[in-house]
C-alpha cells in the first residue's frame, strides 16, 4: 500500500490525535448505521491523517424480518431495533463518549 489508511489511527499514521474536543480531549465523531439486519455505531477520534476508531457497537436487530411476506415491519422487529437504539442512548448519556452535539 502506497499510503497509510486514514482511519487506521496513530499506530499506523504516526501523528497524535488532534485536541479539538472538550478539555483538550480529541474531538469524537459518531456514525449510526441502522439497516435491515444490524444496528451499528462507530465512534472515532480525529487524527492528523484521518480518523481512529475508539469504540464501536453492533447488534443484530433483524428489522426487515418478515418484510417480504407482509410488506410491513413487524412489531417484534421494531422493538428489537428500538431497544438497540435505547442502549446506544443510555451509553451516550452515561458519559462514555463525552459531550455530543446533534
């Protein structure tokens, strides 16, 4: 590979985390991917060369289960998905990732 991966972090890219966050901590970015099968969350810190993943979460929610038979999302599938989102919210509110802005 000719160049380091931008998301690989300081162990590959060398430069330290950029202190853009609260109290000199690195600024964190989050991405939530809610699909028909999984709920995924990735938290990353900005580095001089890109991003470094600092935490992640995946839960199988099977949101699309049965959709091809009924044309509707089932209540059970939606409940599993809401519970996964509630878990992410509870961890965020618990301060695990510091302050977030919408």
